[in-house]
């Protein structure tokens, strides 16, 4: 199958061709045909599978091929894409701009972390397709800048991350404001019970599409575990970055403070790195991401929430500076490398306290991760750390 087989609007087909796309990915091949027919979609797909294109191009084709469902009204939004993070929102908006650049449809973006004045001006000028983070969308609805009653197509992207970030109440509130008769495209990397329940309440006889079971996405990635002590991790990560053939690296930490502390350590060791997390301003996050994408910095240190949905090609290495306590998160993390048929390497530092996390990860992926014992900072602490409340107490 090729993209030509979908018989897209000629302007859309030309833009897709200019992007160099020839054959659709599995999620695109499954999702695009029913989406073009106006059917609801329940998609289970991770970042990097091509799902943005899987919903963006059918939306552009449908909106360009049919008059507005609710009549032509000034400044009405016909398609709404809700996404949990600002970075993902920007990437989705860029995709709509690229695919729709030859079409008369207008795409726009609203998100928190930046002033709303420019966003309000954009809404007043009118947009057909709006990508938004939930909080800013609700704010602008309440202020009277958005009328959601003409939305024909709703996309919920990264629904499980919406759950993780506490956005489900906002999502439910937004859905209640939209027309009941609409098309809904619902995508999530995992399907926990809360997400399944939400999908059943907002989807109408959906077509189910799924690609690559979560455990098999890591099969093409070279994975290593290095056992070490918690206080040795900063020196070990510097050693690895200087001794492995790293061209670009994404390092995951568990906390925002940890990301900042590690970035400072790398800088003092002569390694150019930037941090990206929720406490950074939107300008700082965009600058860090831009610097990393163009190769000005080779290392990006990130928390899971900040990194979710980042679409960055050619990451040679992913490092788990701290193992996640959710095995699925490990799969999401290391899936940032080895994308689109490329090879990739994932290296995880594991201290004694994290061994139960490692066991959970290996159970999920159904394989033992290779151990690399030849390094200068081996594990020497074989007892569990005391609870936080006991640390630093004086003995009486």
C-alpha cells in the first residue's frame, strides 16, 4: 500500500509527497481508512509509530472535502486536538501546518506556560483546527474566547498520560461542552481501566486499531544494565557519556530537581547538556529542545512527563539514570531510540533499591537485560536504604 491508495485531496497528497512519505506505517494503514469514513477510532499506539499523521491527514481531507457540519459561522473551530504536554502540542501543530500548507484550512495552537494574548488574537482571526492543552483550552472557553459548540472532530492524544498528569476531569469537562454528534479519535499507548472507562463514555462504536504490543517494541534496541550505588551514578554517567560512541543522548531522571542537579554535574564535567521538565518556562523548554535537535547540545536530561511525546530522530542512546517504578514507563523511555528501523542503545543504571523495578521491567518485556559489569563504579551497597523520614536522624 502507498499513500496514493487513499485518494486524498490533491493538495494534501502533494504536501505528503513533499514530506517524502510513500508507504504508510502500520498505524496509518489501519486508522486512516475508517477515519476518512467518519468512524470513531480507539487506537493503541506509542510515540514514534506515526499516529500524528494517522489522525492529521484524515482530518485535513475531511474538512477540505465537506462544508462545515453546523453551517458557516465566524471563528468556529471544526477540529479539536487535546494533548497533555506543550511539546507534543507544538509538534502536532507543526504537522498540521506541514500537511495542510497547500490547503485553505487554518491551524492554530493554544497552551499554557506562555502569555495568552497572541493566542487570543489568533482565535479572533479564526482557526479551523485547534491543538490545545486542556487547562488553557478551558481557561479560554470560560473567558469567552472559544465557542466549542461547532467541533466536528475531536482527537484525544496520549490519553494515558492525560491520566498520569491529572487531566481526566478537565477532559471530561471539555467533552461535555462539545456537540454529541461528532467524530472522536482516541489514542493511548496503554489502556489502564480508567482510560478504558473514559473511551467507552465518549466513543460511538469505535474501530479498534493497535500496533506493536508494548513488550515487543524494545526487541530491536540493545539494552544494558549497570549495577552501581546511588551516590556513584553521577560519576558513572559522565564516564559512560565520555567512553561510549554517543552522538545524542536522552537521559531520564525521576525528579525535576534531579534533572537540574545532573545537568549541572555534566556541565562541570565538560559535557554540554540541557534539562527539560515541568518547572522550566516554556521558552526555556523550547530553547533546550531546539538546541538538542540541531546538535548544539548532545545531551538532553528530562523527566518522564516533559519527555512524553517528544518526536526526536536519531537519538543514539537513552540512559535511565534512575529506573522508573512503572515497567511500561521503561518501554516508553527506551523507545526514543532505535526508531524508524534504526539501531539504538539503552543503558540503565540500577542501585540496590531499584532491583525490584528491574524485575518488573524484565517480566514485562519477557527477557533478561544484559548486565555490563566492566565499569569503574560497581555496586558495593547491598542493603536497602532507610525510609526518608529516618535519614539524617541522630542516634539517641
